[in-house]
């Protein structure tokens, strides 16, 4: 008899806890009604000069341009890295990728990924009652513990890594829904998924992260729009990407929530074999400006002044603290957050976000810049990675007078060099224990070793 009473009491207590938890979640959602929705759109290998608003004369991007014309255009904005995986880690965590162990590209044979201990923008806003969805290219690990649905995203619709890797399947959460993914239609399917999510969550705050595969090579485009761009197949792909973004913007309008939605558009690094750096030196995977400097546009009607332009330097590591600020979420205090809140800058206030920014290539700090100067420490020549310091050489570029990095001013500015090198030395001490060896996809591997996503069914 006593055991039955004890069991009944336990069940009643459990029910009370469940009811309390449900009530708490409902309270969080209700308290967040006035918080903005957040849409982050990330292109893959899109050059700074590949959008009309940044001067493209061959590629037409009216929908991407609309974000900037109705909001702000950041002229000096950098990806968190010069290649895919580390750049995405930087965007999601607000930290230089070496801090999360994501400084190298993940391949289908890789067994590592973004640690579950990292706090992503999705995990952050969920504390404020946000619904979260990730659409598109993940590329931060393809085992259970690294999968998007274990990193704060309620839903996932996309692919595990770049479209030049395989097996290249399309997933809904952990289930393959198309094998292989139809790359001609992929961008359209992403847009449709985004529209559905917006409609389904129009009455509550949400975070939607759309990471396109385009225009990463190989290039694919639907037959009905092939040959329309003056920039060849690459231009067709970018213009199809633009149409999909137009559908997302239209969905926000039709749902009546555009005025309460922060929309951010950028790219994960500079262009690869095609694309326009707009004269900035180097391309994806390199170490000069063209490798890191990317488009960045943001729109939030009534909060971000329409048609504003800023030359203040910023980086994708700034997204997490910015999203924390606008959503009311608390930043984690148990780790170093390298990003800074862009809220005031987006509102048009004249503020300095960073005194310095570091640029990483894998484990290495390859450059550092302040508001005016950029000190280069490493670069590539043919197949040789040139550590300038080893040969007693450094390059100091004045990015105000020479943004295309043609001429060095080491001789003229010794104090600047000394100051920046001091900061590099300090940061090197911090990241030295975090270095790790890169996975080499060209090494011989065991043919029986698993490749691609390794996911449980539950």
C-alpha cells in the first residue's frame, strides 16, 4: 500500500514538473513576442564584387541589393576564415575557429566536428523562446554529436558538406530525402523550405539560417534559367541564388513580419576559381583581402536606416554577440567571445567595433589589421606557403590609401609594425595549445572506413 502511495506521489510530482516546464517554455515564448525574427543568409564562395550593389556589371542581384538598399551595406566586412568549415564555425560561435578546433576543412572521411560544448547562435536564441531552423550546407561535422539538430537547431533541411564532396545527399533532420541531391534544383528547394518555415512560425520569434551551396563549384542551374546571365554559368548560378533570396524576402512580406525581422546576408569567404573580388588581392584559400573580404548587408526596417553605408571593419564573429543583443539572450561568460555587438553600428551610430582583427589560415595567424594598417605574415607562392618572418620580411599595407595591397610601408611605419607584432605574439601564445593537424583527404585511406554522415535513426 505504501509503495502504491509513493508511486502515485512520484507520478503527481513528475506531472507537476512537466507542467511547470511547459509553462516556463510558454512564458519564454510569450516574453519574446516583441523580439525580432532573425534570418541569416550565407552564400558559398561569393566574391565581394559579385553583387550589383558592390559594383557588378555582369551579374544582376536585385533581391540581394534590396537588403542593402533597405538597410545597411558594410564595405569592410570579413569572413571568419578563408575556407568553408572554419568560416562557418566562426559565424555560429562568435569565436576565431581555432578556439573550437574547427580551423581546418571537414571532409567526408573526417571524424571530427563542431564540439557540442560550443554555444551556437541557435542555442543562444532558444533560451529566449525562438524556433530555429538550419537550411543548406552544414559542413561542421557529420556524426550525431556534430549534426545541426544537436547544435541548437530544431529542424535541418540540407546537405552535410560542400557540393564537390560525396556522398552528396539531401537530408530532412537525419533522414535522407533525396540521393543524390538534385543540384540543379537545390537552391529552389532551400527557398521553398525557408518559405514553409516562415509561414509556420510567423506568430513566434524565429532564427532561420540559410547556408546556400552556391556559387561553390561545381556549378549547377535549373534548365529554365540557363544562359540568362551575362557572366556565363557562374552568373546564372548567382542570379538563381538571388531569386531564391527574393522568395524569402517575399515570404516575410506576405506573412506581415518583415518589419520585425533582421535579415543578414554575407558569404563564407572570397570567390574560388570564378567570381569577382572587385580588385582585392587573392581569392578563396589565400591570405590577402580577397580571401576574407565579403559582401555584408543587413535590413531591419525601422531600426536600421535604409540606404546606410559603413566603412567600419567587422567580421562574421560579430553575428553571435549581435544576435544575443537583439534577442535579449545572455552571452556566455565561461569562454572567450572574439566577436562584438554590431547593434549600434547597424543603427547608424559612429562606433568602433574592433581595434584589431586577426586573420587565420588553419592554425596560423597570417595577418592582423587595425583601422588603417594590415600586417601580413604569411602568403602563398605557387605551391609554397611563404612564412615572411622566416626570411626577415613583413608586409604592411595601408588599407586606406591602398586597399588592393600593392605596396608595403614597413620602413615608414616601424611603430605600427611593432605594435601589431606585439598583439600577434600575445595571440600566438593563446592559440598555441589549440593547434591541430589537418585531415589530408589525399592520403591513402582504408577503403572499408566509413565515409559521409554516420547518424543514428533516433
